[in-house]
């Protein structure tokens, strides 16, 4: 994006003030970049006052500033202010949110989105959400200050969902959070000191990598295969790094779709306990099982009486990007630290949002919605897998997941995944390059 913005900046002298610039389509073809890159480059020039955009008309060179107009500010000093000093030398503190932004950005019109992080709008329970919100707003005390840990009834519901029928968790073991990403960030900050290593699956969820780095942690990759994380390599990584936190997605892992096998579940828990470490269980896809998934394994938290597992889950993935309600489950001093960090960061999750979530999951429409999502994700998965095998036989599809909405493809040796992703976007299909899912020094693949 920066290269394109600089190129357009140099070309502006060709145009008179008020003259229209080439269309976005023309810039895409000329510079061989994606529409998103063109949009961001133009936005940068607009922010500098060099270009103005008019909806439906295009982009135009801005009028020359009037005599005496205020000069643009100089923010270069911030590069030093935002750096740490080590032995007297500034060290930049970069926070890379590009992988997260790619899943949050709405695709341009006409783009088939295979890189998003949420249900398609046609699968979101909009009517049920609207009805739940209306009922929630009429509840007595709906706009009062809630308990910082969350509404007791909602905490109890999450405890039953996480702990299963054995009832191994109670409401007092649960904190309501502002979605899964907030819960993950809170867990990383609570369980690991700045500068410490944190073990992550490889490949893994880009938002977790971004959260770890933003918290000053060092992600260390542990490979995943079709049965989940490799226990032998996990044990080796714990010994080699001294890490005290391992982040794991045991069910329909993002992006591979792998499910941690029954044998490995026991082994992984034993390895983590023996190391005196925490396992952060990111259970993001439990409500996204396809209709052919069969019975789902219990959460790792349900098999952990000693508090080694800190469980993260959310309602957002199965409902709407804007229903940002999730949960953290933990035991012992870890729970108190999680609670303290959440209170300092955000006080509490807004009560109307919690009341809405409680109304939604208690309504008869909730299980119907989950069944609809389960059937539709299965149908769409089969359609995509069939199309990939028929139209793209050179791509290797090793595993067809039975939950979530990821499909992980291996490219032929030597393929430039960034160039392929850009070409796909120009053809109207958005996919996610594997570079976003990898901690350093891991092989690159591509996830669609």
C-alpha cells in the first residue's frame, strides 16, 4: 500500500486541481494490485489533503491550499516517542494488526469472501437478535451497572456450556468478556510476563499472534497435523523455552480444521501439567459444527480439575460480529488475575449486551438457529471442496473439516502465495495467505 501511495503521490503533478484521477479499476490493472490496496492508498492521500473523493464520482486532485493556510503537521517525532530504549538505542514497538484487519474489513462489492471471520449475513439470526435486544431493553435494571464479572445467569449458562453435563464448572468460575478476542488478550496478559515466550500452534489464528505480540510476548510455533498439535514437539518446546503458556484450539482448529484426537488430549494435558504451565483453550468453533460432525468431544476444561486450562469461548462466531459477548473460565489465583485485568481494561461488558445474549440463548429460536447453521455450513463446505478438486486439481486438500469455516490448501512448490492471493482478488475472490497464520520460521501455505 505504501509503495502505491508514493507512486500516486508522484503522479499528482500530471493533474490540475480538481481534475479526476484514473478509476480504481484502472489503477488495479495498471499497478497489478488489489482493489483493497488501491482503496487504502487513496485513503492515505485523502488524509494528507492531496486527494478528495466524491461518492459515485471518483477521486480528484485536491485544490491547492490557500495562501496562509496552516501547514501540515510533522509527526515524525513520534517514531522516537513510541520506541523503547535498549543500551541508549531506540527500538521500535510495532503492532501488526494486518491479519486481524483482513478478517474485519468488509469486502468490496462483488467480491466472494473466503477470508472473513464471521458468518455470512444470510446465516446471522438477525430477527432473533432484534427480538432479544427489544426484550432485553425492557428488563428491569437493564441499563444499570452490572457485576464486573458478568450477569450471574449468563455466567451460569456459560459454565454449563463449558463444563458439560457433569457440572464441573460453576458460575463463579466464569467471567463474561467482550468477545473472544478480548478474552484471549486478557488471558495472555494475565498468564505471561512481557518478553516471555508463549507457545502457539503452527499454523494458527492471526488474531492470537497479533494479541501476543501486542502484549510484548514472543510466539513460538509448535506444529499441528491432522490430529492436532504434536505432543512430542510440545513437550520439547516447553523444555527448550521455559514457556508457561500454550494456546491451543483443540476443536476445528483455525485454519486447518484439525480436531485434537482423544489420545492426544490426555497426553497434551499431562505435558502441560508436568511443565507447570497453562493451556489457553480457544474453543471458538464449538457452535459451528457441521451436521456430519458427530458427537463433539468435551472441552479440555471439563477434564481439568486443577486449573491448568483457561477456557475461552464466544457467542460472536455463531451469531453476529456485533454481538461481542464471550467468556473466560478458570480456577484459582489465575481467575483472580484475569478478573483484575479485565476490570482495569474495560470495567465490565455493557449490561444491555449481556441481557441480549441471555435472551437469545434462552429463546426457542436458538437451537433452531444452530441447526440451520450446522446444515448450511455442511452444504457450503461440500460445494467448496468439490469445486476445488474439480477446478484447482494442483492444490492439495488434505483434510476436509467437519466444523468451522476454514479450508486449508497446500500450494504447489515454488508458488508465490502473495501474488496468487492478489490475482484471486482481482478475479473477485478473497483468500487469506498463510503468512498471516505463521509465527517466524514456519513453512508457508495458503488458507482459503
